[in-house]
């Protein structure tokens, strides 16, 4: 291999290395995942999940680029292999031409040698004929003509031999050039294979890293969701166990109270009708899946007595602002007949736009409660004690009463709320509060303009007998 071909080969290898050096240009972006702060908010959790999504998208783009580079390298490898096959075919053809030329040159050399021998022989004969005068002039001319012809043939054969030698040299140079190109192509093929193998390894590593990152992101998202769920539970628990100020509880009552206007009619002496009206303030609370309005019997026109009075008409209009509905029925509770609830539909309750109070899930969580009067306009804070003989009631500790507004004198019909703002119950007298942990109706009165057939007097008399049978401290 001469020097010029070696220089060309080195230049070609250098250009090839520069062309394929772009495969290592891109680096996989590193994603910094910061640990969640102890007081992470819901927005922080969403930012963390968004960061993870961006990291996964960057990994996806990097993987796609590596895959594209791998495909390009494989295409380049295929092209180099095709080029090697072409060079090998060209080299085979050049070797065949060189062998053919070599055979032709050998044949011409033999012909030239034979012609030279004949020329020598003719010259010898000519010399002999001239010297001995054995030949005639015509024969001499024939010999001279034959000599010229032989010289021309020798010259022609020599030219053909020179041309053949030049063609052989050209074929040899072409063979050497094809060998050099073949070596370059083999080197390119080997380099491309190494780069393809390296890219495949990089893609495998990227896929493995992506799978690990995906698993980590999934686990982190699960932990974030679990943390958010626990955060909601913790928030709910803190809310349920956080003691509100009595002022805040009373302010909520004022904002969520509903006005109930009762109208009643019964027959009096000498055929005269007796009417009775009552206006009360109440709250909506839920027990199970049903919502109710809460009243004490003294806040209605009805009276528990024996004998009871028959009413011909009993209606109530519930209103708050521009929203008003008519009541449908009254329930007297089995736990204490003095407590009356009025069922209200969920749609109607939402139209009032007020807070629907929950009954206390743990009535004894707070020892103190807030007593709110629905008629006298006072409220205050007081302790409540457990009385083992009356499990459905708690007793007001009058040694610890702190009035905050108005003349504080707890009495029947006052609402009792827990320090967390839940509905504990209603005062049935001045000392005992009935705990509303369940609603079990014992008697029902359908409201309307004609309730004569319901025998309300008998119902009220029976309910009075039940109250009269209660312990004296609960009456």
C-alpha cells in the first residue's frame, strides 16, 4: 500500500469518527425529586405529582431519541455492510481482470519470444545468404520482406505487451485501492457495530432506569395519595376535636336558625273556636340518612296533659329569608315524648341554605357544652355530668355556669351544643339534657287544616302518662 492511499484511508477514518461522535452528545436529564415537607398542603402534593410527570415525559423523550439514534446506527450499519459487499464484488472482478491480463501478457510474451526467435533465424539465414551468395536476389528480397514483416509483428507484439503490462499495473493499483476501501469499510462496519451495541446497552439501561423511576413514581404517588387521605382524616379529626369558642357556636346558631310559626285551632266553650299561635326557632340536624327540625313540646301550641285537648287544625310554616315550606308531620320521640322532631327533605334542607348539624358521635368527648336559648336570647357555657341512673341524659352542673350573653338561666327547650359545634341534645327541664343519639318516633300527628279524626287529645294524654312515669328528676 503506497503512502497516498494510506493518507486517504486515515482521512476517511477521521471523518467517520467525527460523524458518529454525535451519538454521545445527548445526556439523560437528571430529575431531582425533593422529599415531601412535613406540612405539605394539597397544592404541594399536586406540584410534586406534576414534577414527577415532567420527569417521566423527559425520560420518554430521551428514550425516543436514543431509539431513533439506534435505528439510524442500524441503518448505517446496513449501508456499510452493503458497501463492503459491493467492494468485495468489485475486488473479485478486478482480480479476475488481473488474472486474465496476466494470461494475455504471458501469451504475448511467448508470441514475442517466438517472433524474436524467428527474427534471429531469418537474420542468420540472411547473413548466411549474403556471405555465401547462395540465394538469389529474389530470394533475398523475399527474406528481407519476411524480415520486415517479422519486425513489424515483433513491434506489434511489443506494443501489445506494453499495453498489457500497463493494464496489469492499473488492475493491480485498482486492486490495491479496493483492498484499502475494503479495509476502511470493514473498520467502519466494526465501529458501527460497536456503536450499535453501545446504544443498545444504553437503551437497555435507560429502559431499566425508566422502569425503576416509574415504580418509584408510582410508589411516591401512592404515598402522596395515602398522605393526602391521612391528611384529610387528620384534618377532620382535628376539626372534630377542636374546641370552638362559645361566641363562635352562638354565631353559627344565629346564622343557621329557622323560624317555625305554628297555628292551631280547637273548639271551646259555647261553640266558640279557640286559636293558638306560637313562633319558635329551631335547627336542622341529621340522624342517619334523615334530616329533622328539633322542637320542645312547649315551643308548640300542644300541651301534654291528662285529659288532653283535641285540636281541629294544626299547621306550621318553616321559613328563612325568602324560602318557606309547610310542615307535614310531627314525631314525638320514644326516648322522651317532650321532644318533637319534624322530618324535612334533603332538597328542602338545602334550599334553606343553612348548616345541617350533626348529632354528637361522642357525646362525652367534651365535658363542657354551650347552652343556647331559642326564645330568650341568652347563651352560656356549662359543665355536664353523667348520671348512671339516666343513661340517655346528661346533668347540668350548676356549680359551673358561665353566662356569656343575656340573663343566663337554662330551662327546658334550650339547645345544647358540644364544644366542636355538634348537636348534643335539648334541655327537657332546667337540669337535664336529653342526648339525641337516635331518633325513634312513638306517636305521629299529621299536620293540616283538619286533624279532628286523629284524636290528638288521646295522643297527648297518653304521652303525658309516659312523662309522668319518668323519674321525678327528669320531669
